[in-house]
């Protein structure tokens, strides 16, 4: 994948497979203003196929937008190149479509040749290059819950339906209530509305501009659903394995009631063999709810971030005192290095 997100990775590894991330090299530099930092490294994909063999690769997955790399978009050219390479080797090409509409907007506004295309036209072209997709409908499905799996392979789809009956519910509803199904059916269209997308993306850009003006390091350019603060750069006094993004997150919550999420060494640091590895980046993701925030909300958010940044030298490092075997960041408890009382993660 261009980058598996946490839950996707956990499900893959639970089946005994390896989730290999092949992000483009530009994604590793938070300050680099590159339009499609969510792209996959297609040369690395080619090398991986040659090294392990196509028969051992059940699927190539493209995550749009690339959540683990700062909510960055994937270009149509990159989707096309990765799809062509996978299909040439008989490997299914799957899109993780959580934020497909936002990705379509970035293609429209950043990729030459798509300026006059409608987001729905871009989305259809993007999906035409895939053999299937997964979708968490809580994102660009505009629903409170639910999701779906779509496949072109009828036989594989039949196998998945049978498994679904055992695990989720009948294929006509998959464990979802009727009103949630209706919300998703409508939301998939509303997420592609140009007015909505323009306002949403501009709100993210607005916060990013305010933070950059105050010398707060963020992933540039801003992505589609969140601003990502580079906590490792903001808090250089905290070592990566003392979790600077977790520290910043707690500071934001204690000072202003702002709840973000750590995307760093707590989320991705522990390896399948139990060892710890420093994540490529330590980020705080500030994701925007859809159709909720006004400009005053964003201004308040910026004020809280600047207040915490002014006190950054007082933020402590953390250590993990309790963790689950899988997806530890959801339930872990951490303790400040210089304090005795544990603080809930």
C-alpha cells in the first residue's frame, strides 16, 4: 500500500500477512510542499513484486487520501500506474476509499488536465482503475456508522457474502440499521458536492495558514480532512520513544478541550515481534468533523494550539504503563515521565 492505516494494518496482520508500506519519498519530509504526497512509490512496488513474487501478494491497496502520511492526496497518474503494474502481474488492485471525494477534489485542483472535470467524474475514473474497494462510510460516506466492500470478482464477492453472514449480518444490511444505509446512499453523493468540498478544504487550509504564520510546524501542504502538527519538530526536547505527539495531544486537551489523535510511535512503533521502532513521523492529527465547524471554531482551535506551543518546554515525555496486544493506542495508558500519577491515554 501507499500506507496502511492502523486498523487496516491490524486486520491484515491478524490473518498472518505482512502489511508493507510503500509511500513516495516526498511524503517523508513534512515541510516539502509537494501536491501529491500520498502517492505510492511505484518503483518500490515493482521491486517488491520481483523480490517476493506476485503469487505471495494477495492485493495492492491504494489509500485515498493517505491518512498515515498526513491526509495527503494521490494523483490519478499514480493510481493508474500502480493499477497497471498490479494488473500486469495478476494482483487485485483495491482502493481504500474512505476519503475518495476529498481525493477527487485534489485531483481536480492540483493535477493538470482535470480542472474542468466534476468530482463525481474523477471519482468514477479512479474507481474504474480498481478491482474493488473498501469503504468506511463514517468518512466520505457522511454517515455516523457503517461501510461496505465492493468487488468486481463475482466469485470472490460470493465468498465474502458468506463470511459476512457469519460475522456481520445478512448481505442486504451487513449489521447496519436501515436509516444508516439510507444515510450512506445519500452521503456518497453529497460528499462530491463542489460547494461542500470547497468549504471543507478551505477550512483546513485556513487553520494551516494560521499555524504556519505562528511558526508551528505542520505537514505541508495541508490535506483534505485534517491538519497534522509535526510534534517531533515542535517538541525537540522529547525523544521519539517518549512520544512527543502524545504529549502535545494531552496538552491540547487539558488547555482547551481539543481532542486530536497521535499518529506516531505509539500507533505504529510496536512491531509484530514485540520490539519497538521509532515511527517515520510523530504527528498530531486534528481532524475536522464534516459540516460542523464554522470559522469561529477554527479560530478557537488555533488559539489553543498557540497557547500550548507557548508552554511547550513544560510538556513532559510519556511512558506506556498499560497496553493491549493489538491496536494499543486505542486503550493504552501512559504516564508522564516526571510524574507519579498515571494519565489515561
